[in-house]
């Protein structure tokens, strides 16, 4: 049982830290009555409820953003290793970009980039 003493101490420290964080957030929380009086969105009064539904067109915009985001996530490490790995990594990256471009072109053809 001696090998579990450090684990029990760590669990106690973590639970104490979590309880402290939750307690501080409850003390610093603003009540619902005060949020109705505060400025919203740069000082303008809110035009809609914060939990309102979004138009379905934002789904396609989100998917296009994720495609470009994935491109950047893979491109940054690729730039580090491209010189050491050779031409195969260049070909693989252009294939990856071609797949992403096909997705963007499909979204463009379907009208996802049109706002009217």
C-alpha cells in the first residue's frame, strides 16, 4: 500500500485545487440580473438571444474553415521536414492540397460561398 501514498497525495492536491477554482469562480460570478444591464457585443444591445439557432449556411462555412485549418495544421510541420525527406513529401503535400482544393471547389459549386 506504500506505493499508493504519492497517488493519494496527488489526488488530494488535485481535488483541493479543483474545489478552490470552483469556489473562486462562484465568488466572482455575476448574477443573471447584472448581465441584463451590461453592454453586449461592443456596447450594443443584443439583437437576439445568446442561445438562438444559427442558419444552416454556417455549417458549410465551418466545414470550409476546418478544411483550411487542417491544411495549416499539416503544413507547418511539413515545412520543417520537407528538406530532409525529399521530393516524396512534396508530392504528398500537393496531393493533400489537391484533395482539400477539390472539397473547396465542390463547396463553391454547391453555393456554399454565396451569401444570398
